[in-house]
C-alpha cells in the first residue's frame, strides 16, 4: 500500500558550487512539501533542483531502464546527465561545477503501518574527472537493483515509475505526436522528454478506452475536465477510427468537429498533455500510479483565466495524494495558490458561488515556495502559510513606478 503523502518528510541538500547554486559556505537545504513551488529569474537553478529531485524520486525505475553495461557509476552519470540533455551531447554536467566537488543528499522519512521508514540517497559530482558517483547506502541499493536486472533483464518492464516529469516543451509533443512520433522518442532529446513520450502513448490508450466505453472513466477524470474545459476552450481527444484513428485531436467547446492537435492554439497545445495525463493517472491502480509529479511552467502560453484553471488542477492532484514540484514565472499562478490556501483556511467546507471549489482548496501546510536568486534559495512562505506578497510584486511595482514617472515627465521632472 502506498504511504500517504502527508506522512512524508522530504529534504534535498546541495553542498558546493553547482552552476547558479552557490552553496559553498553552508549547504543549501530545501524541505519539499506536497506542493513545492520554485520561482526566480532565468537561469537560477529552479529546473536543475527539480530534475535532481526527479532522479531521486524515481532512481530505481530510471537506472533500471537506462542501464549502462560499464557499471554503477556509468549508469548513474548516464541518467543524471540524460535528465538535462540528450544522449548525443558531449558536454558533461560536471562542467557546471564551480568547486572541485559537489555533494547532493536526499532524505525521505515516512510512516507506514506504524513504522518509520528512512531513505537516504547521496551522489557526489567531481569537476576533474567528470564522474557522478553514488555514495554509501545508495551505492549498495543501486548495486542490488542492477544485479537483479542482470539476473533477469525482463524485470525492467515490471518496475513502475514512481515519478512523472512533465517538461516545459509540451507544444513540441503536439507538433510531432501525430505527424512523426519517432521524433519525440529520439535519443537526441533529454531523458525527461523521452519518458514523457512513453507516458503520452499510454495516456492515448487510456482515453481511447474511455471514449470506446471499454473502460469506465473515473469520476476524477471528469472532475478535472470540469475544472479546465471552459477556460481552455475545449479538450483533447484521441480519435477512435477513420483517418485520424489513434491520433490526438482538439475538440473545441460546444463543437462536434475536432481539429488536428497541431491546429489548436499554442496554449491548448501546451496544456492538453498535462491535463490528459493527469486524468489518465486515475485509471491506474493506486499501487501503479507515480507518487511524484514534476511540472515545468504549467502556465506556458496560457491566458490568465486558463492559468487559474490549471492551478486548480494542481491543487486537485495534491488533494488526491500526489506530491508536486513545479517551476513557474507566473504571478497569476502564485496569487491563485494564495487564494486556494486562504479559501481552505477561511471558508466553511461547502461550495460557495464564485469561490474556489472545495476539491481545489489547498491546506497551507501542503505548500512550500522557494525563491532562487543570486546563487541562493530562500523560503517565501510567511507565518500565515501564504506566499510573500512583497516578493511576488517586485516587478509589477517597478513597472508602476516607471509608469508614474513617464506620466509625470515634462510636468514634475525632465
């Protein structure tokens, strides 16, 4: 039985100079909540930390399915680097190091059947020889996984992914998933994108089964549809027969005429992979569902109203036991998260018109948010469990000041 998400205590530590993250004088440590949000300027390490967490969340699956015959260290390096770049890239992840070595620790403690279970994984990266080595108990654990795989190679197909990574390049999948699906599985793509391509194939099978009434469509899938359909202006569907059989299409709201998915708007093309996959998760037995979901920039190409709807889906997933890590540049996303936590705290447990649905309200204890900037990372959750408004509005405030100055030019100053 899968442990409940709220029973987890999850922390990642980074020690050393790792690209934009400069944890040299003291380690960086981030406590990960059921919904953890990374914000900050471009190139400050948000995606890097999310990708490292993804590796630790799904280490057994990733290492078993991307095994390197040269052994443990080669396999770990192949996977950790592959999460960021394709197999054809020669640049080593160690080239990002600004110190001779970097240590990354991951700790997970949770309660299951009155027992406290502990997991501690550690890897060390070295600038001089470009190695990425698992350390201590993690190395022994990997050795056990890979030896089991060598004894029975078929076992890799029996290991279910414990994590799902939904990359920022979602419109890319829309462009090629029908026209040339081999492209989205190419080794030239990062491992995250190749793995997500597999997920989309399974998602298509699930939606076809629902549309053909071969399987019952779960209530949760319908509830997710209700949260976003209107704001997105329709929904994705996988054709059952005809020239578009088993191809993704977009069905505009209040229409019976679907479009090829690549003819949808950029916001629709960038969002259906997230929404359709979230729906399909509920068709899986609970023991086979990924517990951890990483989503890069869920707001990509979306109108603010659609961003609000997508945030409700994120909260819905958290309330159904999934643990999410998201990166975002959107103030709308952050303000909506504040609204959902405030609704949880202040409103009675019933539906109220024009207020957030009960199923999407978010317990403030479930939320963490971190600001990445200038080599450091800091929590931006205040004492009330809200994301700090002052940090959200810096850019808007600067624009307001500039606007006022422009209006007054030639009157009060020149």
